[in-house]
């Protein structure tokens, strides 16, 4: 039984990104997976100071900032599967998810052998315009020890809340969740 962590990085908790996350989760639960979904928007995550105190001391958590990151880092470390889910804003990931990623500095090298899925949602009809967002996430994955990218859901052509249900991505998210 796999532990799946979904990092839902949209500020719209009822939006299209979350709708695809729920489809993925529904199917992953059917496989028997344990699911934890973190609404990044609801967490207190402060910006990294870039002081390197965590590296200098070998500490697993930031020594300068008191926020929700230690529990998130614990969840990331325990997870077998991590789903990065984000809307596309100006051809990149949401600020909320980017701040979370930056704050993994104390432990990112301990996130070895993670299976990774990417869920991205954008208003654009052209999926190729979403590739920059995928590459941003892959840039992070390149820093992790031995990640395994398992799949990407391109939820394109969805702007208004709920529009994603009328796109192929809606079923694709469910089908991909079955592969966990």
C-alpha cells in the first residue's frame, strides 16, 4: 500500500486544479493507497531566507522560521508518491507551490526514489504553452535523488471553476490515479 501526498497548489480551493486532484485521489483510493492532500494555500509557509543555517547545522528543519513546513517536510519524506498540482500562472507554477518547493531545502536530498505525478491546469487551448510549468517542476525533480516521473495531466482549456469536467483531463486524472 503506497502513501500518496497531493500538494494542491492552487489558491482556489474549489477550482479546476483541485477537481483534477480529487479525480486522481478517488482512483488512487480504489487501489488501496493512503492519501494525504495538503492545500498549500491554507498552510503558513514563509519565504526561505537563503541563510543556509539548515545546511551548516545539518538540521532537518529551518532554524530561523516557525511555520508549517516541518509537518509538510515530514509528509513529503514519508510519501512514496508525490503529486504536484498547480494552475498555470503566466506560464509557470503558482507562487504558493513555488514557495513550498523553495522551503524543502533542509530535506530535499532525503526525498529519494519518489514517484511523481504532475497535474497542471490552464485556460490556454495550446498544451505546448504549459510545458514551461512542467519544466519548472522537472527542474526541482532534477535536484532530488532518483525521482520517477510517472505521468502528467494537462488540464488545458479550463478557466472558470468546473470547466475542467468537460475536458479529457477529467477522465485522464481518474485513469492516472489508478496507476498508483
